């Protein structure tokens, strides 16, 4: 097989805050997943370019009204943040903090490929944590600006009584807007290295990657900016992530870059060492392309089509629910080769709708289509496809109070509620729906279509100007939804979900 040419971004989709480890000749990555469930995806690769979803650390990690999206409560932009992934003495560890719960979670397994993660909880927040193992001692290093260290018990399930808990260092503040956060901690050749992201208000005024180092765990630490570059993309800095040494002793760092509406996307960079400091990229610049000696090993897509042809009531790993699902109200077995979504609570906005099933979207452009049997919708029901972020856009079918069906394209009215942009009467019991996403050069436009016959598309409403907003803190997703506004227990049957991605100028169906 040919060696792998790394082309950045390695994945043009929202996979923020990556952390990475190597086990033999395989690489494993975890990333932030916030309010979508299951969460903390574990991805696997053999060449650092092609990644597939292997499992999730949890199906859900709390069972309350906010996580279940009940009584108007939600955890948009909350949930699990900036997970740390480590291996030590035959065990794998993932940890993260949850702002909405004010808790720190640690999960362990002895089989990262198959999961079965065991959960532990510590009260309090360790912001953007990094685990650091040192023989029989375990530390978590965390914080924003002021960086702290806390010693954990050997199994990482509690703060160690009498152990180290203290301020480790104050990071640079002069000329800095967002001070250091997103810690990734390592001990390499007797030196301690702490990697952070920071956002200066002077100079290039973009996110940059910073390293602090010391020969002693508790310092003092020296500081060095190791990457300040945007790879020619609108002054969007590349920073925050883990480092990895290959089996043949080459080094790489996996960081992320803001790409507006599509989200925060992973960028791989070569790394070398000079005078005990890590050097990222080539001559201070991030590399858009570079060669490696990995055999190219393509794997399953991150976003994928689905015919819903299942023997058991279990979805493929690419799907994630918006918040915790109600597992009594969806099925892929009640009707052969169909996804059935049944309404279970009454809400007044798609942002409050439970059991919205989502996948990421990808640049530079992608298209999602589906077909629904809408025969069994109740009065007030609304079902369809959504371009999901705070400033959402939908295309789908509503049943009005007279029992008449209408095709609607709707958007956020600015307050989280839906405003119908266009409404068209619709009589058939089958409807085809499509959303086109264009992220090329941050154009960030979505267009919405419907049809009564496959391929005879009619554009509806208006193009959506997609915006990445911090209340959701997530790139746009494609979602399938069905919710009730008047009465429950109506349902739709989804025949398929087809997803195409633009690759070298041609749309290709991803299976």
C-alpha cells in the first residue's frame, strides 16, 4: 500500500478538543460531545488520517430533567467537556468535567476496543482536565489561567486524602484574552510538559498553542509559544490537543481549528524536539500537507448513510441523540427497514424535541436526504430534517389543527422558538426531504427541499445563514425529528437516510 499523505483538516467535521494515545500500531482518540448521547466517542486509526468510531464511553451519564430535556430544561453547550484519554498499567482512562452537574467523571476499561466503561464521580469541577500518571501516583492538572494540580487515589476515583492539591502555576496574562486552558500533560525523558491553548489580544490575535515545561512536577515552569498559525484560514488559530509518539519514534500533535458553522475540526501536525522543546509544523508554520510512512488504511466514514435495516433494535455508532433519548419511543424493528419515531411529550419548538437523531455534517459540502411515511402523524405534529444548532433551519411536515398537512421550512426566531418561513399544502402520505450544506471558505449556507417523488426537488423557504453560537458550542448537525405540540403517540416511519459528501468536486454516497 502507498504511504499516507496527510491533508488537513484530517476530518472536516466537528471533533473538538481531541486527545490521543497509541497502543501498539493503533491510535485512539476521544473528543468533546457535550449534549449529544451516547457521548465521548472513542475513535481508532492506523494512519492518523483515517478514523472510525469504535464505541462511546457512555450511553448517558446523568438521568435528570435537563439531560432528558423535560419541562423545558436542557444541557445545550453543557454536558461533557474536553475529555482526557490515557492508558496506564493495562487500564484505559477517560475523564471530563460537566459544568451543569458541577462534577468530575472518570471512566475506566481494560478493553478500549469493546468498551464497557466503569463510571466514578468526584464532586467539583476540574476545568479542561488532563490525567498524569507517575508510577503509582495519579494527578489531574486543570484550570483556566490559574492552573491547578490535584492528586487522585490510585484508581482515580477520588481526591487522595493528604495528597497534593494546589495552584501549580499562573499562566501569562498580559496581552492575553483567553488565558491558558485545555491542558494536556506529559512526562517525557524526565521533563514535565503542559500543553495549552491561549488567545492573545495583541499580535496576530488568534488562538495559539503554548507549552510549559519543568524538570520538577511542581515547577518552576518555563513558557514557549510552539504554534501561532492559521494555515491561511481567516486568522483561525490551530491549538488545543494531544501529542503522540509513533512506534518508529516520530512525533505528531493532534489539534483543532475553528471552521465557523461546521465546528471545530481536527488538524494533524508533525512535531520534533529541539533543545528539549517541542517544535510544531515546519519552520513555525502549520502544514496543510505532509507525507508519512504509514500505510494508508481507509475505514468506515464518520458520517454515513443508513437504510435502517436492523435485526436488533440498536443503531449504528454514527448516530447520536440530541440529549438523552426515551428508548420506548423509537424503533428500527417495529416496521421492517424503517426508523420509527413516536412522540411522547408536548413541546413548542424543535429545540425542545426529545429523540431527535443526529449525525455530524462535513465540509466542504454535503447533502442529506430522507423519505418519511407521514400517515400516522397526529394533530399538531411536526416531523422532518433539521440543520441543528441554536440558529436552526428545518424542512418537514406539520399537521394543523384541522388535520391538514403542510410542508414547512422554519427557523429560529431569535428566541429559540420556530418561525415558519414558508408553508405549502401537502396531501400525499410519503414525503422526500433534503438539506444541502455548503461550508466552502466559510460560506456556511444550508438550503432546504422537499418532493413527493424521489428526485423532483422543490426548494422551500430561504437559505439558512448558519452561525456557530456558544449557547450550543457545537458545529451544525443533521437531524431527524418528530415532535408533538397538541397530542402524543403519533409517529413517522423513516425509510432511509442517505448522506453524500463532496470529495474532489464530486458528491459521493457514504456507506
